[in-house]
C-alpha cells in the first residue's frame, strides 16, 4: 500500500463533514481493501480509535480487510431475480467460477423487471440465461 | 435526417443499448440519449419521430431504418402501457435528456422553486400538507407534517437528506428518477430547504447505483446557480440494506456504522449531526415540484383514494411479462396491475404470489388481488405498500423457501443493534429448516447438558415448532427497533398462511423454484427475460 496515495486520500476528505465514509470508499477503490495500516492512519487523522474505523470496515459489505485479486462477478439473488429463476443458474455459474472467479451474491441491482441480472467490472447485464451467465463468468 | 432517441438508463444499458447506439451511429445517424419510458420489456427501445421499435438489437437497425422492422410498436405515447398512466413524478420519462438544463426548463423546470421562494415558508409547508403527500419510502408519514416539525424546530443549522438507498428487491423507481430526471429531485430538495430553512442537503445513494451517482453529480454541478445558496452533495452508501432506514442512514452519513437509533428523538428534531433534519425518499422530494406549481397541491389532493393522495410510481417486477414503471393514482387493484397491464407472468404460467413492498412485504395470493393500492387497505390486510415494488412469482415458486430467504436476508442485513432482529432472524432460518424436515427429533447437545435445567430434554413435533415460530415472529414484530426485524414476519406469516403446503415436510408437495434442478434446462427459470 502506497503511503503517499493513502495520505493524499486522507488529506482530500479530512475536513469534510462525515468524512469517514467517502474516505473509506476511496481507500477501498485505490487499494482493493482497507487493511490495518490504513485503518490506523485514518483513525489518527480523524481522531478516532482504530476500533471505530475497523467497525465501519467490518459493518459495510463494500469494504474488505484484505485484497482479493480475483475478478468479481456479482449475481443478484434477491426476490425479483429469484422469481425469474436465478437460483437455477447458480450451480452452473459456480462450476464455471471455480476458484478463479469471485462469484458474489448481491441483493438487488435495481434491474428487477428483467432479471436475472449481474454486474461485472462495472458493466450491467440483465435477462441472463444459463449459457450467457456461464460465458460471462468464464471470460470475467 | 431524423434523430434517433435511445434511453441511457442502466436497464437499457444492461440489455445492450450501448451496442445499439453504436450501430445507429455507424449507419450515420445522430443518437440522442433520453430517459427511459419505463417499458422495460421493450428495452432497448428506439424512438424515431415518436414511433417506437423494441426490443431492438444492432442487427435490427437496417430494418428499423427502412421501415420494415417487425419490432415496430407504433407511436410510443399511444401505447396502452403509457396511455393508461397518470404520470406526474415521471412526466418527463422518455421525453427529455436527463442532463439537459434546456429540456428541463422547457418542460416547466424551476418554476415551482421560483414560486416557492417568493412565498413565505409557512405557506409552502401548508401547501405540501394540503396536497396530502405521504412519504414514498414506505412508512407513508405525511411529508408536510415532517417539514412543519423541522421548520418550527429551533436552530440555525438544518439539513435536507434524500434517502436514495433503494435496497428493496423489486423496486427501481428511485434509480430511474435519479438517472432520468435528476433536476426534478434537486428542485424538490431546494424547495424543501427553503421551506424549513436548511442550507445543506445530502443525497445518500446506494453504491449499487453507479449510473445514478454519476448523473446526480453532473446534475448538481449544472444546477448549482439555480439552487444557490442551497448546497447539495451526493454521499455513497456501502452496501448495507439497513441504511435505507432513516436513523441508520444518518449514522452512516455521519461516518458511523449504520446502526439504527432509538426514536425519540425524531430526526426532525435531532437528525444529522444532531440538527433538525428532513429525511425524505427520492419519490417524495421529486413529487414536490408538481405540488408547488401553481394550483399543484389541489390537483394532487384530488387524485387517489381516502388518505392515500396523489400518484404512486408502481414498479412491476419479477416474473411479469410487461415489467416496468407504472405511475398511477392510488386505488388501482393488483388484478389490473398484473393481469391487465402487466400481461401476466413472463413464463406464461399461472401467478402464484405477489410480493408488494420489497423483501419485508407480505406475499399476496391471487384471491386478494382485488385489494386497492392504498396504505390503509394494505395495512388492514396485514400487508404493506412500502416503496411500491410489485414482484410477481409463478406457480413454480416455493413459498417455504421464500419465507426462509426472508429470515436469511434479515440475518445478513441486520445492523445488530437489537436482539429480536439480530438473533431472531437466524433462529427463524433454523426453525423453518426444521419445520420443513418434520420437526426436531432429539434435543440438541446443549439442551441435554446437565446444567441446562430449564431446557427441554425431548424433541419437538412439527406443530410445536410452528407454535415456536409464531412466538418468535411476535417477538421480532413488536420487539425490534426498526422495520427490518419488525416487518420480516410479514413475508413469513403470509407465506405460511396462504401456502402451508410449501412448508410441508415432504418436498414433493412444495413448489420447485428453490430446488429447481428439474427446471434447470428448459423450465421457467431459464426462459423469462429471454428474447429472440
């Protein structure tokens, strides 16, 4: 983790009201995680205890304490996508993902009228069938 | 040469709008990116001189341009799905470019803000009260009363917070509005700021909506001089469903864990950073410019039924043939919404259940489809309108599995502050598993320990487990701090009441959506949403 980049992120948000949430987003985005070192630096800058910062990291699904370099496929498995049969696609998607791809379940991408839907590297897909999903997972 | 109009909504993009735009541009046409009409089964929808073509793919471009396309749907504005709606909040949907100030102004934008700013703030609040507008986030609290409380609260620092943490499955109206008509939300917030005397506003958007975040940030930059001195900022959530609850959202904005706060104090008196705060949903604030237009509040109050005034942007989702956004006055029945307007299920199979109001809403059977869309009527039927999401399930759905999922979701998303929600949700999953496997045959290892004097030493029958589940749900419903734990019993109870066979201990009698290995190849699971 580059100290100078971390310091720049902290400096950018430090004096905003409610600075911690946007700061953590930027750290997560830049480094792929918020590790112990980042937690300490942020706590120091905002005059918080490290426990308070770690509490945020562990509470929110978007923040992770360690970097996972695998590609991520987010598959929506909430009610509306279940109603359109996403559960039937899961075994094939899991098989295609194996250990190589991080197949993550998310609850709702807001494309509920045309599920099953997924998000890969920021791009959205809707109306997926098994073949399409497997292809997306394999090429992720 | 005519202009081609294609939506830049996230759903259209997910269905291939970008590729389609590229194909039209390659054919030498200029493509104007507009908001979505809300007819999602036709996305990406192409509009040329008012005529629609959808769902269009790049290979359809030639046929669309020479007028021989089989995807033609005729004049879009005359389509029955659009024509039968009463669009106020979504009046601009499909018609304007989301980030064009010119389009916004030409369609009546900023007039309500100008009019409101010329009025005394108490008069603005009085008009909002008169309109009968209720919070569209789910609780249905009268918006004007909330504003009055904040207006009258002491303090020179006040905040307007827009709750755009639309986490309910089956809902997308907030997303569509933020992506399609962001200035309207900004104008509504600026009016609220004037009415209560706030100088700063925040829009808390869930991180799952990057398109909406980008649009809002661009729109705020463009609208800065229109809303000054009011300042507005977007804050991005971090994947916690519970942050849609207003006090948890405020904690999150302050940079804390999204734990629910006990009420009182009301956020209207002690909200963001301890200051008086208006927290309203996107749709509530976006309805304001219509209400504050000349004569708008009276018009709004004439629509709807009983105490549910105005229009509701209803979202038709799940296994439905014609899904999308349907804004209409309160009072419409589910039968009309699903069978007439929605065209039944996408899979073509019979409708089994409809979940209204997101993951915490009750499952409603077809025998109750006559219910009018109205806050009080739904409450009386042990259901809720919530944020207006309507998720349709066909007869392959396993309602026992859906009830289990309700507990599982609650366990995953509980903030952990109160015990009934934090622990009850996990116990609920276990109980449903046991009920569906015939009860607890033996007492478990902990129960049989000699020091567990009060624990039961024998197993429980299925009936005893059902009674225990009922007990658990009562504790959750009345003992939880917020709606997450408090309303999780709604989907479970309704599923148990209307589809007891799906909780039976013999899987053959249950629906098959959750254990759908037999449908994996060709069943309904793989077909809806597909198009040729």
